[in-house]
C-alpha cells in the first residue's frame, strides 16, 4: 500500500512535469504566431526608405522588406498584416489613403508621422545648400509649425485611427537624432547646425509624444536605440547626404530598422 502511494505520487509528479513542459511549448508556439490583426501606417521611416529591398508593387511608397513592420510581422506571424505606410506621407495622406485596412477587429497599429508636415526635407535642403544662419532660421520656422499647427494635424490622424479601430493598441514611434556631436565628420554641416537639427528632432518627438499620450497611445522613443549610431558616429544607422540617391539621405539603413526601430516597437507591441 505504501509503495502504491509512492508510485501514485511519483506518477502525479511526472504528469505535472509533462503538463508543464507541454504548456511551455504551447506558450512558445503562441508567441511565434500571434492571433492579432496588425496595420502599419506612416511615412518613409515606417515604409523603410533607406533600407533597400523595396517591394516593386509599392511603387513610389518604397515599402521595404527590411522595414520594422515587415520584420515584426515575419517574426510573429499575426493573423493579418496590412502595410500602407508610404514615403513622403503627411498627416493628410494617412487619413486620406492609408486607413482602409483598419476596422473594429484591428488589434495593433504602428505609425511614424509628422516629419514631412514639419518640413523635414526642406530643413535639410536649406541646411546643406545655404548658410548656417539660413539653416537655423529654417529650423526655427519648423519648430514654430510644430507649436502652432502640427498638434491639430496629429489629433486628426489619431482620432481617425480611434474611430476606425477603437480596440487597437496604437504605437506611435518617433524620429532619431541625426548627428553625433563631436563625432568623426570633418566636412559638411557646422557643429551648430548639427546641434540645431538634433534639437529639432527632440522638439518634434516631444510634441508627438504629448499628442499620443492625450489619445491614450504609446509613444516609442527611438533616440536611445540610435545613440552611438548617428551620422558622424563611425557606426551610423542613418544615411548621410547621398547625392546619387537623395531620397535615401537622412533615413535609417537596414541596420537602423532592425537594430533601432524593431526592438523599440517590439517592446511596446
């Protein structure tokens, strides 16, 4: 009788261990294939401009297979994945042409937006081609726009997302600082210009984070992830000025998408 009890107890322990291992295996399987619907919105930082390997079907939107939304979807196999982010997109482009896949079943949304509204491209063009004073003046104009106009435009996008996908977790990602100050660059912009451009990125991120928080969205700051990998760092995850491919200038490389954006997004998805 005593031996039977010991045997029964041992059997229960073994069964418990088997169930525990089986449960762990099921949990790991569920981690690799998530039952959720994911939609990736936004501008070139989400479409993957600069990362190469563009989907020819995406045309001028330049959606890259190496962009963080594609990498995340490949790793997690969501139930559905819609990738509508597009190079050059402004807030109005998102509301007018990117929200189609959103619905009441959408679980997860990612977005980068606001840089083009604030004049990112024109700021960099001015700073590269004109004087330091012209550069600083153009940056200040962009910051004034961020104060006066951008919040309302972000509100319109965030409200539209909420209206179409009320149950979705929305992750709003920011922009990196472009330059390592005191770094390895020996030509190009002045240190004052680089510092002002970095400051403008921080300014835009702060405004975006505030609007995201007011809508109950998660803001993902990529600045720490890119620290040590800015232009002039010697290990840049951002393209510097490229006269042969202007469109990729000042955008994340494939390493910037996989090493910078992807882990930051993954931590909040």
